[in-house]
C-alpha cells in the first residue's frame, strides 16, 4: 500500500497549534492582563489536541503493523504449503 504524501494528522497538528498561538496573541492584544486565564485555557486545549493526535497516530501505526504481520504470516503459510 503506497504512502500518501499528505499527512492529515500532521497538518491537523500544525493547524491547531498555529490557531492556538494566534488566539493567545489575539487575547493578549485585546484583553491585556485580563487574558491570562483565557490564554491558559487555550494552552490546555492545544496540549489536549496534541495528545489526542499523538494517540490517533499511535493507534494507526499499531493497526498498520498488525495488518502487515498478518499478511506476512499468511504469505509465509502459503509458501510453506507449496
């Protein structure tokens, strides 16, 4: 199975981090010192998104490895029978 050149999870990770940074800067500009709690919330959301994306990436990699191992086992058993 060929790898696609566009990594959706990587794009999502970069996009959420860029959006979070822009929001943090905008909050500082608009609210000044009153932005601190909101900025903390944005930062927490950014970290949560990064963790979810990392978990999805790990799940996909494990699933891909499992399918590859199953194919190799099936191929080996077919070759052994001949």
